[in-house]
C-alpha cells in the first residue's frame, strides 16, 4: 500500500493502535482525519500531532455514520482510504444476566459500523486514486478468547466480511487490507488490561513496514501465527488461551 499522498479517515484514531497508525501515516506524507466519541481524547491527539483533523462521532449509531460519511467526503473530497479501526472489548460471563443493549453496542461498534461505513464509502472511493479499505480485526478472529465472547465473534465476522469485500472490490480496484493485531499494550477494554500485550510502537512499526511492502494481511506475533493456523492448531490455540481462565 502506498503510504504517502493519501487522505485517510481512521475511526477510533485518537488513541492506541489507530493513533499510532495516524502518526505514522502523517510522517509518511498523508493527510489524516481521526474520529471518536471523546472530544478530549481527540484534542489530546491533535496536540501530539498538530496536522491531524478531528471529528467527534459515535459510530454505534447508524445516523452518525451517515453524518460522518457526508462530512468527511465533503470536507475532504480526495479522501481515498478508510481505516475501520474503532472497537470496544467487553468481558462478559454468559451465565450472568447482561442487558442486551450492552452486547448490541459491542456488535454495533465492532461489526455494524465497519460494514456500514465500507458500503457508504465504496462509491466515493472508487472515484479516487489508490483507494483502499483497511479493517482492523484481531488474532481472536481465528480462535476466540472465551471471556470476551461477543468481541471475538464480531472480529471473526469482520474477518469473514473482509474476505468477501476484497473479492467483490477487485473489479473496482479498491484494495482491501486486514490488519491482524495480537494483544497490544493499549487501553482496550479499560486501562491496564492489555499491559501483557506487544509494545504499541513495535507493533505499529511492523504493520507500517508490512503495508509498505504490499501485504494485504499484515499481522504480528501471536496473531501472525493464529491467522495462518489449520483447524487442529486452532483447537490447540483455543485450549492454550482459555485453560487458565
Ligand atoms: N489492543 C489490543 O490488544 C488489540 C488486539 C486486537 C485487535 N485490536 C483492535 O484494534 C482496534 C483499536 O483498539 P486499541 O487497542 O487501539 O484500543 P483503544 O485505544 O481503546 O482504541 C479504540 C478506539 O475506538 C474508539 N471508539 C470506540 N467506540 C467508538 C464509537 N462508538 N464511536 C467512535 N469511536 C469509537 C475509541 O475512542 P472513544 O472511546 O473516544 O470513542 C478509541 O479511540 C480495535 O478495533 C481493537 O479491537 C486491539
């Protein structure tokens, strides 16, 4: 993937993986817009990286995705890359009673939003130079972590959707890329829950290098292993990840 000269919208790009990628795309010579719910996180991101464009929105709501699409393509008519990165992760014990609204929100943010945004942006992207859709899935797309059951299911579905999207968009010459992170040290799910993960900068540097070299499924560490595993290996990975819990 070309790293310079793009106009890129990164959802959830004010923090964590999205912000690490945003900074690197800016350094490589692309214009970057990031969005998220928390205005203070967006402002902080812009303080650290002054050329970032920011937009507050809640992607759990379909009408806000449509608003984002209209705003982004009107303000940045040369927008040529959509990065579906925003996500949440909830620990859920399925034997306890959870309000459906809690699970539905996770599905809306992690799955409905990237599906909806992709289909909204396709007609615009296919008119642009070097168009691409980049979806951030997870090593958990391939073997679920049972204490984040809805999260794992949304990431498996997003992986599946990405394969179909790539196939369908071949004729439109829109590249479809899947970034497959392992556990990475961010605030995903709450502060301190991913400190066991890969260092964010090492992960992001590796992903950018793989993108530069044309990879359509850049992955890292454990996720590189699990995304290539066969069924028997998935079962072993599932046991290993879940036995201690
Ligand atoms: N860290 C890991 O271990 C790991 C592993 C595999 C995959 N991933 C994936 O990587 C992506 C980025 O996560 P991260 O680790 O960088 O965690 P993070 O720092 O918590 O980033 C998630 C971002 O998504 C935004 N977001 C969440 N809900 C949103 C909504 N309804 N509307 C708009 N923006 C929303 C958040 O901003 P606001 O809260 O301000 O809205 C935040 O900036 C996620 O898709 C995650 O599933 C992470």
